[in-house]
C-alpha cells in the first residue's frame, strides 16, 4: 500500500470513529428536548418524541407569507434546535390557534 492510500485509510477510519462518537453524543441529549416547544426563523415546532434512528420527531407550524404548512417531522437534528428559541407550550398553541383562525377565515 502506498503512503497516499495508507493516509486515506487512516482518515476514513478516523471519520467513521468520530461519526460514531458524535451520534452517541447526539442521542444522549435527545431526551432534554422531548415535550418542549421552539421557535426558529418564525416557524414553530413541538417535539413529541424520538425515532429509532435517533432523530427528534414532532410537528412544525411554518408560515410562508400567507401560506401555512403544518406537518409532522421525524428527522429533526439537535443542531437545528440549538439555534432555536425555546418557547412555552402556550406560545406554540397560540401560534397554532392564529394559523387555524387564518385558515377558517378563508371559508367565509
């Protein structure tokens, strides 16, 4: 094996080991987010659990101008929530109620 191939193998092995360590760290902190609500860039999120793959799951309420999208999520990364502002459940539900009122107004 030439030196280049040897170094590439060392780097690849190190990356794999580092990925395993990062995954374990990420999975270890998931429970502290479950049951909490967050606001990120004007969107609202409620975390309800975690997937077997080690990602957060829950629901998002997103507004795009007058468009509203409410959708489940199951691949939320902890890094996203580290940038988000934690809010109360009442704040999340107030945003939800406002979105629903906007939708109901369209029926008139």
